[in-house]
C-alpha cells in the first residue's frame, strides 16, 4: 500500500464530515458518558455559571449534559456535520453555544474561560508538531489565570499493543470495511486506513494521530504554562499507572 494512503495532513476534515465517523470512532455510550460527566464535574469542581469550552466537542456528548447542569458551555469543533448533530440534540438546552473553529486557532477571547476540556482522543491530530503545541498554547491563552484544564488522550503503550492491525468494522450504512493500523516509532504516530474488503487499494477513510508519552505531555504542559494537578486512568480519579487505555491530565493555568 502506498505511503500517501496512510497519512494526510488534514484527514480529520474529511473523516468527521462522514457519517462513518460515528460508528468507526467507537464513541462511548450514554451510561459511560454520564459517568464521565460526573467525573469531570468532580475533578474540576465545576460550578453552575462557569464558562467552559469543550474543544473538539463533536456531537456535544459532553457539552450538552454539562450545559444542562448549569455551566455556560462553548462547544467548538471543525466539523460542520458534528456541530449540526449537536445543534439538533441540544436545541432546547440553555447555556449552550456551538462554534465552528480550529483548535490551534481558537475564535475565543483571551482569558475568557474558567475551564477548558479536550476529550476523547482529540489531541495530536496535526502532522506538524508545532500545530499540536499550538492547541495547548491557544487553550492557555483563553483560560483566565488559575483556569482549569482537562485533557483525555490515548495512552501510547496501550494503543500500540491493542490497535486493530487488521479487523472488519461496520460502516454507517451497514457495509463492512477493513481497518489496518501501523505505528511509526520515529514519528510517534499511529495511522489507520479503512479499505473496501473487495478492493484493498480503495481507501474509504484514513486517520493519523500523534501518540504522546506522559513524560512528553508533562514537558509540553510546563512549556505552555500549565501546572499539572493530577494524572488519572479513569474519570473517577483512579491514578494512572502506565498500562491503562486512557491518560487523563488535570491542570491549571499558572
């Protein structure tokens, strides 16, 4: 398979405009999402009326229930399709604003946020490492001094071990695709392609995500002005030990 079929600079702009992105992303269900909401509120000690940005909010899985709990939520995403779904699902929810924008150039005022969230593996999409760092820099810019930040990302060790390196998956229309993944140790990226099972050269979708180790994220957070308060493997506050699926970092702006 040709190299250019594995990686694309802005793969997410196509992927998240496709209905396939919903089943292929394996979003957690309502019960797990509800548990995550309780964890977010508890870890960050969220209070009604606080200004919170859910950066890369997708369909509003977290943004909508947080607004329902009294927070003033800005849900930001680059995908028009995802935001359309969020608008439908959150049409009667007070305190919810949905904005289309790019995570590395946030259309928000400096110091305007009490809290920022970047959840469900939405960090590390850019091929250019400087743009991934800019996502954190922009988050810090928009937080007030002392403002809180929660990042959920992939645990690199877990992802390398358990990524589907050849697996059948079901698309939005019920048809089957084959997902193949590979890890580039030099670039620390895991890349995926979904192909037609009857024509392996026909690429249906692609993705490529930079995987970070905890030590790298600790360095990045320090560089951009974030003070880490806790590192967890679950939203209930269980400590991260290095082998778990999720890596969750709680921090505040210095």
